C-alpha cells in the first residue's frame, strides 16, 4: 500500500493478524489473549492509542480477551493518580477489559520465587559491581563483554545475598541480581541482564513491602505467562529484548508460553510522544496540564473535542508494520476528526470578534425567529429557531471599508446575505475617535426572508451573525500546533521549538442562544469557523469553548496529490 490507509470496508490485515489467524488454524492457540501494558508514570497519548486499538481490536476480532496490565515495576516514577487517569482514558477510547485488570506488582511474590529458582539452577547471580562498572563490563556492539568478578558465586552465597537484598540489608545500588547467560552474546540484552535492583522506595500499591524491584524484562514476559497472554504485542524497540523474553520463559516453570511480536511505533508530526518531554511541558508550566487541549494525550485530545471514534478510525488506518517507525502527518489525524465531526456535529452560529450592525429599517423593539438547519449532513438532526432583531453582531473580518478586488463580503454600499435571515446592504460606517470602525448601519430587504430574493438577484457572500439582544457572551480558545516544526527537537532542545502562538484566547465572543448551556465535551460546528467543543472551565453564565479544528482539510489535498502518510 502506498498510503498508510486501508479502505474502510476491508477487514484490517497485517502481519500480526496473519500470525494470529495461522496460530488459530494450526491449533497452536485456542483462545487469543492480548494485553495493553502501560507504565503508570504519565498520561496516555495518541501513540498509546495505536497500541490500545491494536490489542483490544485483535482480541475483539478473534473472539479473545484483552487485559489491562499496569507495568508498575518502577515505584520512583509511578503514581496512583496515573493509574486512574489511564483507566479513564482507555474506557473513554471505547475499550473494556472486563474483569481482566492486572498489575505486575500482583506478581512480585511469584517473580521473587522465580528469581530464586534461577539462582538455584545456576542461572542468576548477585553482582556487587556498580551500575557504571556493569555498563563498562558489558562491552559494545563490536566488543564482547567481560565477566563480572562476582559471576561465579556459589548458589548458597547468591541465595543468601539475594534474601538479604530483599530484607533491606543493603543500600540502593549496592547490588543487583543478574541472569547468568553469556557475556559474549552478540545481543547485548543477553549479556547477563539485570533482573532485580535495590530501591528503598514506597510503591503506590505494595507500599513498603519491597525494597527490591524486578526490571521490565524480568516482570513483563512472566506476567504475560501468568495471565495466559498468547500474543504479547509491543513496539519495535523491544525486538532486541525478545531473545531474553524467550530465554526467561524457557528457563522458568511458567504456566504458559506467551510470544512477543513487535510493531512500529506511531510518531506524529508537529508533536512529541515522549512521556519525558510531555512531563517537562507540564512541570515547566508550558501547558496548562496533561489535559491541555494542545497536548497529544488522550485527555488533551478529549478536552480539545476530538471524539474517541475519530481516534479509533485514525488508529485503524495506521500501518502495523515490522519495519521502521514512521512519522504520520498530523493532517491525517485532523482529516479523521473532520470527517467524523462533519457528519455528527450540529451547526450553530457564533461570532468570535464581534462588530455591531444596526438594521435601520428594521422596526425598533421588533423581533422574530428564523429557521436554521442543524446539520445539512444529517436530516434527522432537524432545525432550530434563531432569534433575529434590529441589532446584530457579525465577524469583524467580514467587513472591509475599502475592500480589495477579491473581498466579496460586506463593504459600504454592498449587499450580502445573513445566513437563514435576509439580504442586508451596508449604508454607513461609524468610527470611534481613533478612526476604528465600531458599528455598521445597514438596511435589509424584507422580501428576502429566509435568505433568498424573489427577484432572483444574487449576492456573493453569506455571513453568520448573532442577534445582539439574545447573544450569549463567551470565551473561545483557539489552538494551533504546540510546536512550530514537524520534527520538534530534531535540531536542539525541543522546548525551543514550542509555538508561541499555540493558544489565543478570545474573551468577547457572542454566541447564539442555543449555545448558552452546553454540556462539557459537546461538539458543534460554528458556521464558517470550524469545530468547537465546550470546556469544563465554563461557569453557569459564561460558556467556554475550545476550537477543535478549523474547517480546512489539508490532508484531503495531500492525498489528492498522491501523498502518503509518511512525508
Ligand atoms: P516511556 O515513554 O515511559 O518509555 P512508553 O511510551 O513506552 O513509555 P508505556 O506506558 O510503557 O509507555 O507504554 C505502554 C504500551 O504502549 C507499550 O506496549 C508501548 O509499546 C506502547 N506504546 C507506547 N508508545 C507508543 C507509540 N508511540 N506507538 C505505539 N505504541 C506505543
Ligand atoms: Mg515503556
């Protein structure tokens, strides 16, 4: 496929699904079990969504189950609050782990017993080298490693030291438990990898019960085996860890034989996926929090107004490949969002930068309501009544006193259509002492009610508007990409690539009354302006809206030119 997209009606096909099909057909596997294994050290981002949609997706397609497993083996960076946020995000994305919620920490006692099993079998030893010395002894890609002087300790000595590590006799970093595999192995992960380290740190779930913690490598495959995971799907950076994954499963009396498969990570242009960088942005106050609508986190995207279904659609179009990680254009994600919101979001009128208009020949004190279509893409969405009166607001940008040739909107002497309402002609311009336009005087044609002239005359522009007497004042927040370049940090510190104009707050917006008390998260299209959603910062009498996206679809253009998701 030249693009990363698959046709919507096709069942997804990729090497992972092929493998599962083969395993089921050959009877190697009877019930598919996958897991999504987040580390509770931050919030989930759109990259995780790729993994969530894949793991839960294949489990669903093959009648299997998908577990949510917290990989909580590093207590210094983990928090209960992250666990709850991650659960909420996975649920929001539309997936349900049912009763299959697990924690690697639930297996600490079993993992400890298996560590002793390896020691007894002569396959693990306690090493007194410092972290730096271990790195030094490990060798390089071109040079073999050297044996630690502690590698040949007796089983009894190792058992004694490991038990004393657990008992808390030694300070952090004094000793580690290492697998005894092969210091000359071509794969560096097999050069006696560390299985346990001493960490006198309270764990969010096990508290002070432990002061030694298993490494990712020791915990992950064994947790897979305990849970009966059949296909352990992870990202490509773990490919080199697979021989160790297999070595551990083969050398331990585990109850099942899981297998690991690696697929490409998602990278998205104009943003970052590294939790470390996202954490930096939050801690340095460069964003308002993990759920800042500019963040690529699921919490941020949700607050921005991105529907979960659009993220699932996006994830379903991504290539699940075994080759190198690809950078996907942000425009492709935006395309999926627009495609969905265009179908589902109701239309409303909102004026972001208001300019007052007085219709001089409209009777004072009079008013009426006009019928407006809620969603031209969805007849079932029906219509609503929009109040009209003598004083209105239009968008400041929709008027020019001295318009250039290609400006077709309102100007002195010119007639335009007010959407769903009437034709109006600008007759006068009122300015303040500084010469700034503060009000327009217009006349309307009562014969054009509903927006059409009985004599068939045409106008070149249709403007949105809000009745001044009924307008709901609101704050609207406009967002742009968080970073100025497609590859933030590629050329120095990522913080230097932050877009200083990524947020613009407009505090004097005017909304039609139907937008007075939106529920948080409600997505609407402000006519001619884009897709917006209600923000939880709203108060009872003052809505706050976030712009999800403007209307212009860049991806559709890239695709029409034969572009691919990978630049
Ligand atoms: P960190 O940034 O702390 O190294 P991580 O991004 O790998 O962590 P985890 O919580 O360990 O985060 O990830 C959980 C799962 O999500 C892992 O299986 C990981 O492979 C997968 N995952 C993480 N980032 C991406 C991504 N960009 N694309 C696809 N899958 C991802
Ligand atoms: Mg990880």
